C-alpha cells in the first residue's frame, strides 16, 4: 500500500497502527491523519527511535498492509 491510499483509508488503518504501536494514543493517531511524517514523528517521540529507524518502521508497516 502506498501513502496516498493509506491516507484515504486512515480510519481503517488506525486500528492496525494502534496494535503495532500500543503506546500511541487514539488522539495521537488522529493527529497523524495518515500523514507519513506525522506518524514517523509520533513513533520517534514515543519510542525514542532515531528518525531513520522510525521511518523504516512506518514504511514497513504500510507496506505490510
């Protein structure tokens, strides 16, 4: 799946994202609104990852859907 599709289906994908990153709140996922950079930033902040690590995780997550 690419990011254009993910953004359009964000409400459906949020549940999977919540399972993947359990520390992210529903409000934080709502704030991301399917935007890659927003989600990368949230993952980076919550999990203390580097930007490259967070980008790789987020990209792998979307590719797996």
